[in-house]
C-alpha cells in the first residue's frame, strides 16, 4: 500500500473523514483539518508509519496546504533522500 492510500485509510478510520473527500488536491481547510487536528493526525501518522515528525507546527502549516502535500511530506520521512 502506498503512502497516499495508507494515509487515506488512517484519516478515514481514525478521524472519520469521508474517503471520497481525501483526494490529492483537497485542501486541508476543506477537510476541516485545523492546527489542533493536525497535531492529532501527526501523532497517529508517526505511529502508523513508524516515523518522527520534527518540523515545527508553523512550518508545517506554511508547507502543507492539501492532502497531497501531507502525503508527499510523510513520504519524505518514510523514505529519506
């Protein structure tokens, strides 16, 4: 299962976000993922993907605008360059 599919499954299961809304270009704002929810999601992501997110919340908020951005960011942590 690729990162995008695994993340989609995680957000649907743990945060009750409808799968059909979890498209690459769906904005995090439209998915109702605010700062607090992002922290909760990142805790789940760290456990599910066995990674550590070390970026500051402000950096993530500036960098991650869509569900695809989040999946791409996680991919960089799963498979470091």
